[in-house]
C-alpha cells in the first residue's frame, strides 16, 4: 500500500476548525515529535490562525497518516522520503518543528530548500551524539508501564501535569504501537544530518531549548549552535520556564516568538 504523510489545514485532507480562516500572512508548516500528532500544536491556533495560513503535518505512523513506510533498515530514510513527497505539493513555508519534527524540519531544509523559508525549532532532534548519550535518549522512549510513562512526563514538561493520572495511560496507549518502537530503534547516534549539511543553510533559524527539557541532551543544542550559520536564540527568560514541548505548556509565549520571528 502506498504510504503518505497527512497535512491538515486549509485546502488539505483534514482541517482544524480555525484553520479555514487562516488565509493571509505567511504559510506556516508545523511538524510534531515522535508519538505525538498535529493536535500537539492546537493551542497555537487562536494566536496565529487569523493572520497566517497554518498547516499541520502528521508524520507517517502518527495521527491521520498511514502506517510507517516499511519495516526494513531504511525506515528513517523512508519516513523522510514520504515527508518530502508531501511537502513538495505545498507552498514555500516557515517550518516549525519540535523534537523529531525539528529533525524532519532540518532534513527538509537540506533536501528541499525551495520549500523552506526559515526554521523555527523547539528542542529539535537529529544532531550526532556520543554513543552513550544517544543510548540514554533512545532508552527513555521504551515506555511499557505506567511508572515509565510518569517518568517520561516529568522529563517532557517543565511543570508536572496535574492530570498525569489521565495522561500516563494515554502515553502507554500511544507507545503500544509496534511501529513506534521500530522507529525508535531505527535511529543512530550518528544523527540524521552532518555538519556540512547544516553549514550550507541560507535560511534564518530560530532555536528554542527549554532549560527544563529532560528529554534531549544539551549536547544536541550545542552542536546546532556551533554549526548553524544563521541561528538566533530564544530569550533566556523564556527558556528558563520551558520543557521539551513548550507549545503545549506555554502556547502564548511560543506564539509570540513565532510572530516576531516571521514578522
């Protein structure tokens, strides 16, 4: 069966309610992290939807998309190929990515630069890591018990969510999908792109990395700061209050930064 990545938004296969009114300003393309889907961005819609065209990409194996592209050694490459094919049909956009979505955003800038106006990245994955550090990162996504789910939630958010009793079973149900574990194990400590790849970027890049992010290591952040040629940092006062996915916890702050960046 042919695989696909689903784009939700104006004139796309599925539409978030406020998306239909977002027909002016910049085109913004949002890409979520592993185990999430387009809904992880929904809190930003009230702040951005009236002035910009918003599109939300569900990665293969997530949300409204088909299952993962294949089960072989090329799982990550196949996923990237599927996303590239989906984005080729879209206008050039400001690409906004979190975690794995940040890694895919960087790959798009490498492989499809004509479709990327700029990058707004929230704790992006993808840089090469020391093998021991990488094993620790991948290991925390091996979530099979309620206790492991609660530990992951503590790493994910700056403030432990009051509704964790409900969120932990949801995290467990998401990670019950065999495809996610196949994807988790398909990554390598060598990363998804090289220093030479990102040094060629001509587009502006905004990098936010929450000081309370317990999911991805500072080693990845420092690698990006060393090699990205046109990178701006978030305000340290904002980063100090943020975890791995600030668009969920602090959507107003993230939306304000996006508006300033694309302005």
